[in-house]
C-alpha cells in the first residue's frame, strides 16, 4: 500500500482522505505519508479503545487550526511529521 499511495501523491490528483480505517491511517503514518491529521473531539468519555498513535510510533503534530462548534465538538487540524 505505501508504494501505491506514494505514486498517487506524486500525481496531479487532489487530496487523499482516509475516513474510519484505523489500520490504513496507522500504516500511512508509519510510512510518513500523512501531511495533515484532522480530528473531531466530542465532549464526553467512552473509556478505552484502539489508539491512533500507539507508543511505538511517535508522530510530530503541529497545530494548524481549531474550530469549536455550538454542540461542544471541536475540529482540530495538524500538520503531521515524523519524530
């Protein structure tokens, strides 16, 4: 998969988005193929779950923008880099 994504990124197409696939997002992060990370933070707590950023895969995140909605949801955008 990393080779296919590298080829797509070098092409003239638009942005590549990953929605709802933790395994694909992790694989792209692992190979340094992610330029931006967009997260939605919802008020409340759900306990435990799978982590997007596991301890063995540090990712440098530089804040780009934050938008807070009236329902308490916060949209966060970061530039992603490798640590």
